[in-house]
């Protein structure tokens, strides 16, 4: 028990935590970013679409 509490208070444990955070933080950030842009067309089926037809003959008559 003393060895464990001594090790937790030591600088090596602090270094281990700092290194693991420095390695895992960018990994988690990149995974969340990749997940957000993985399928950009997934919500496209819910978008409203409008079709506009413009006759060129009407435009040229006004000019």
C-alpha cells in the first residue's frame, strides 16, 4: 500500500498522465472531427428543393 501511494505521489506518475493526455487528446479530437464530416449527404434528403424555370425569350424582350 505504501508503494502505491508513494508511486502516485512521484513525478513519474505525473509524467505518465501528462504524456497520455498529450497523446490521447489529439486522437479524440481527430476522431470527433472525422465523425462529423464522414457522410455530408446524410441529411440532404430532408432539404427542400425548389426548381425555377426562366424563359430566355422574356428576358431578351425586356432588354
